[in-house]
């Protein structure tokens, strides 16, 4: 019997929703999965070390891992109106901070290899004179409390924080996704699914089919994944989990398509031009 594929993805609702059917053996003909849950900063490191067969990673880490891993054209997070946010505390005097107020300040981010941080760096280069100060890496769920409690001056947040930051008395200083969409007209690339090239092109296509089937099964019967999603959603309000899924699981999850690939190439080309990531080689995003 073939060993289960070792896969790691986050406990966030979009990932558990997407992979529920496959992880529970409901996708006909798909290989069994050995699932590990880990935040994106952890899975990025796993990919750089080549530790798992299939991983959910940041698009920003692709330039460092595409020799060993292939980008699968489905299963990830890419869309519109879903970008990371820069949050600050609400000023007591009623004024609203601006991008210029971040100059020299400490900013918490979820990972220095995350797409969120890459989008932030591209934004800050254009909007923050002289640049920000210290960058502090924190688990994404710890960022809003750190901003609220004054441990950092601002925080770069992802995931369901879009829907909950006001509960912490925080102010949205800037939306990285809005900046990206205005500058490029392209959707926002966030999280990617990669699989080891050593599995072979035929196997990679089989995995692509399995993910697409799992996505369609989730859409066809959302109630089937409900328990799995909420079990791993870190005490998230069910309504917020639904908003999270609705935002991050979309047409690009089923198929990156021409616009999706253009967004990925656009992000990594711009970042390489700024010296933020290594340039991609020809055919780096191809499975074969």
C-alpha cells in the first residue's frame, strides 16, 4: 500500500474547507493524506527545507523553493478585496494616522517570507518616507493584541483579522490589497499550494485533480466540512469563519487561470526588481 502523502496546511477556515473532503478520504481515487496543521511561517520553512510532499505556503516564498516544488494551479488563496491590513491604535485625540506616521516605527508582521510582508514592503517603499523601523515577527493571532497593548506601533494582519480588528479598538491605516489592485489591476496573490517535483508530472496532475474535486465537493455541500472547519478555527465565531471562507475560497481556488498566473508573476517580478526576492527562472511556475 502506498504511504500517505505528507501535507501541511493552516488551521484557517479556507484551508480546512478546501481540503476537508480529500483529508477525509472522500475524493475518489485520491491518495490518502497525513495532515499536519501549521501557521504559514512554519510551512514556509518546511518548504525551504523540503520536509513535506505538499504544502500551503506564501507566494512570496516561491523563488526559494521552486527548484524542489511545483506550484499547483489550484487550492490556494488569491482574490480581490482580501489583502493584508496595516493596523494602528485609535488615537485618543480623534486624529487619523497616515502612512507617513509609520516612518521609523516598529511594525509586527506574521512572517518575513510571507506574501503579506512582501506586499507591505512594496507599499512602504512607495508610501512611507524613509521607511519603517524595526520589524517584529509574531504569530498572526498575537499581532492585534500587541498593537492594542502598545508593544508595537503597528501590525500587519491577515486572515480573519479583516473582520475583527475593530473589536481591539484598532484603526486600519492601509489596505495592502487595495494598493496592489490600484497599481496593477490584478487580483491579490496570498497563499499557494506546492508539491514536490520529484513526485513526477503525472502524479502532480493527479494531485491537482484531487484538490479541484475537494474544492467542488466543499462548495456542493458546505455543511459537510462545518465541524472540521470550526474544530480547527481557534475559537473563531462561526459567522466570521463563514466570512473567511467566502472571501478566500473563490474562482481562483479552483483554477488560477490566466489572471491568477499574471498576478503571481507580477508580484514576484516587481519584488525581484526591488531586490526583495531572487528572480524567477524561465518556466519556474510550470508543473513540467
